[in-house]
C-alpha cells in the first residue's frame, strides 16, 4: 500500500490514473498523455498536420495553404522534444520549397513565405528547448518534493505491527506535492499506536510542523505505556515547535493541528483507545454498517492553553474484529461538487457496503473513498486529502517476540527505529 498521490491503491486504477494526471498537471503527466506503452507518440500530431496541409494544397490548388506549414514546428514545440521539433522545422521548409518548385499550380510562393516558414521553425526550436529545460527543472523539483514526502510520510510495511492498513495522500498543490497532512503507525511493547492529523495552513511551514509531530509520535508511542502521556507529549512538542519558529522570526509560528490518536493495547483485541484533538472522529466500517465513534473531542494541538488543565480525554471503545477504522482529513468531507454540495462520506460508504460487504477491507475502502471523493469534486481538490484505514489482523495486537523489553538502556525489539538492524523492515 502506498501513500503516494501518483500511484493508485486497490481498485479503480483507471480512474485513479486519470484523476492523478489531472491533479498533477506536470511534465510527467503530459508525457503519460502522449505515450503508448512507454513510447512517445507526440510526433504523430504535427506529422498529421503536415500531411493534411500538403493534401489540402494538392486538392485545392491554392498555394497559399502551403504557408500553413509554419504551424507544424509550432505544434511540435508544444508537445515534442527539441530534436523532433528541429526535424519538423526542416520538413516544413522542404515541403514549402517542394510546393514552390515542383507542384506549382498558379503562382510561386515567393521569398517572403519561405522566410516566414524558416523563421517560424527557428523560433519553434528555441521555444521547444526553453520548454524542455523548464520541464526538467520541474521534474527535478518534483523529485525533491517526493523525497521530502517519503521522508515525512514514511512508507509503511504491509501488516505493520499486526494492523492491516491502507492509506493514500493527495496534495491539492500540484507543484509542491507535499502539505500539512500526516499519518503513521508505530508498534511497540505497549501496543500499536496510530496517528493521523492535519496542520493548519499550507506550505513548507506546515510540512515542518507535521515532521516535528511525527518524530515525537514515533518516540513517545513506542516508549510510553499510557496513551494520555503520548497525547501530552504531542501537545508539548507543538508548543516547542511554535517557540522555535517564533525564535527564528518566522510568521508561521501560530500554527495548530487537528489530529486523531488511536491505541490498540496488547491483550485487548476487542477495544481501542482514542484521543481526538479537534478532528473529525473516525468511522468504524464493517459488514454491519458504518458508525461514528462516540468520542469527545478536545482542542487541536497547540490550542490547549485555551483550556488549561483540561487535556483531550482518552476514550476506550468496543470494536468488532471485522470493523475497519476509517480516518480522514477535511479534504474528504469538504470536497464539493459543481453545485457546492459536500461529499456525503458516511452515506456513500453505507451504499458501497450494501452493494459489497468486502468494501470494508482497508485497501478496498481507501480506494473507494479516494475515487468517490475525486469523482464528487471533479478532481479539483481544495485542500490536501488523506484517507487512512486500519484493521487489526492479529488478536491481542502486535505479536509477542522474545527479547523485547524496556529498560534503563537501549530498547530492542522487532519495532526498533534506532540505528541497529530492524527485523521486520
């Protein structure tokens, strides 16, 4: 399962590719559009135009039509490479000269027409070179953004820590490709902890805040036995990060983040602990239907000082073995159609379950919600969108592995994220 926005998860692959290309709008998506089995077919379009111009000239006997050959390298410059554009520029000149000297009908085309075609070809080659350099820079920046995204939103192994999971992240910014949505799963000796959140605002400041919260979550979720302590560590890290950005003189130091923190304790397969920081509560999706978890949400991370002494409460809830927890950011619930109507997530999932109860599986559920969200808004996301689904696969949580323990020294085990070898990754 992948969190990349350019690789579809589960079903709906065709729609996922088309919507992904529409969302990206980059050089890569244009290459995909003019490619067949990995080979570029962009040259077909200027070639057809050139053939059509010649055929029109021969059929009508009007040599003025042949002057349209100046359009051929111009079209090639927009969709082909520099070499292909240069080839079509030469072909346009040769066809023009052929029309003037070989199949004359009424009068010669003259030197002005030849100069126009030659000049158009030269300009087209220069324009193509400029466009290709720009696309190369864009692809380079895209690679940097993808690397940043993979660093912040690390890939999650299959069945990580005993959870069947699926996730997808779609950025509303086709250029940046990264935003403030974040998620992770951290197994450890005290159970499995799951985090999903959304930092207020966009840009690199939001990415920096998300990275800070994730780094704290990965450590606290592993070492702390109490989920409330993990929640407190996240709140503290938010204040520390805001103080740090303020000390740097940055104007984005007043950010906050909504989040959902989930805990699957060891030895209690039928229960789940939840802490909600001003976020939309998760949905429990199973063969029996869809239900919102009855949680009491606290304030977003970073706003706890508005209610001092009242931390976000930890709720322990019953969860059926076949139920999947569906978490999402507001890019899903705030997706609007052409008439301004919000995407009815719960109702749509209910209909999907009625048609096929297997939709409750995390991979299929995430794929369905992703495709339905994109269909609803026509591929025009107004905010970063993350869809995250988890379901317990091993009774009692993470498997018992000899040698795991927490002591005064280094903690070792199959979920260790330290510098030593990690058995399960």
